[in-house]
C-alpha cells in the first residue's frame, strides 16, 4: 500500500534536478564521488514554493535532512481547522504528535491508519490514548508504506492540503536520510487522497463516517461553475452511495455499474428523461464485495462519462 503523485511542471522538475545534482556531484558527466553530497552534508539548493497549472496550485517541496522538513510538516498540521487524517508507515516523533494533540484539544478531528507498531520511540501508545487511530497486524495485512497526511480533506476549501513523499515521520528521516516531501495545497487533491484514506481507515477497524459531500468527482465550492459533473458520495462506502450529476440541458440518461473486469452488475437508470440541473440517484451495493467499481453515464447526445467507487465492507 503506497502512493505516487505525478506533477507535470518544469520548475518543480528543476528543483528535483538541483537536488539530484548535488548527490551526483555535478550537473553532467560521470558520478563525482569527491563532490557528491549526501545526508547532513547537503545544503538547500532549490526553491521551495511553486504555483502550478491553470488553477495556480501552491506546491511546496522540501528535501531532507537539509530542508527542515519536520518543521514544515508541523506548520501544515498547525493550520488544520477541521480534520487531520494520517496514513503512515510509522511515526516516532513526539513533536509531531504533540502538535496534533494541540489541534485535537481545539476541536480538530484526528484519525489515522498506521502500519508499523514496534521499535523504540514509536508514538502509537500516545496517539491511541486520545486520537482515532488504528493499525494493521503486519502478518495479516502486509506492509502499509503510505507516508501522507490530509489536512481538512473532508471539508474541502482554501485550507485543504496533502503532505506526502518519502519522508517517514521519524528522526532518521528528518536528520539523516535523503528524503523528499511535497505539500500540495489543493482541495481536489486532498479529496482524492481521502478516498484511499477512507478505505484504509475502515480496513484497519475505524468506525467513523465521512461527510456525505466527500466524493472524488467534484468539490462543493467548484461545482456550480461547471456545466457538467459526475460523482458519487460517500466514497468509499459500505453499502449505499449516491450518484450525482449535473446537466446543462434536458437529456435522456442511462447509468450502468461495472466491476473491475468490465462485467455489468447494475443499471440504476435506463434511458430516463432528466431536466437541466443537478440530480441524485441512489445505488444499493450491499450485495457487492469489497473492491473498486466503475459507473458510466450515457447521454442521449452520445456523450459518455465514467466515475469510480470503492466498496469497503
């Protein structure tokens, strides 16, 4: 269980290139062992803040150990207003745990799925005494290798962000190891990460429900600006979800649900007329197994749209 983010931006790519070059020992040619720097010998050689794409998304990048990454993680955690959701391989840093506890004491919900519970300095006992955190027995589950936190991902807006990268929340990652961390200020990205978090949180034994507005297809404050959107909420879900779509004009609509192999398993709507506007259709998945499913909406004008939903029992 890992995650990957691809960001197409030449300036951000150049920041990683600068970091690579100091570990390579130069900008070209063969590896230069006499000039190469690793670990505590590295210096900050890259800009840290970027504004990317048409949405002008703020993205920050920090390299360890020279970038003071733990301080940047704590800064982002301290900004949380509603939710902090963790999905981590391990956490051993009390400074981060205390920071989350301070936000918890101010009414911020803290939930988590943690994979590695052993070794000196692990924060599990402290976190589990007050936060809604859960962990997996490694023998039964395998390796949870996620390293991300979602800030205000359930109530998406200007403050939503994702902290992710190779950086474990540990002393080694902060002071010795060569790691990279991204802080992505985006309600859309935070909402997408929340889908994975919900699945892992429930799988680990979490019982909390998520805000019904959570869905991978769209974010509340953006929807009214769009001519069309398709989503389902909640997502992930256990038994019942709602498929919601917006039409710019009256159309006959069909909606069919498929499993991951492409087999049709349901047809909530079959060539029915809908007026322009926002519509919500319930879908009962209580008979389905845990897994990923797809739903396809077909309009009478021939356009087709597809979404995905996660069932977690």
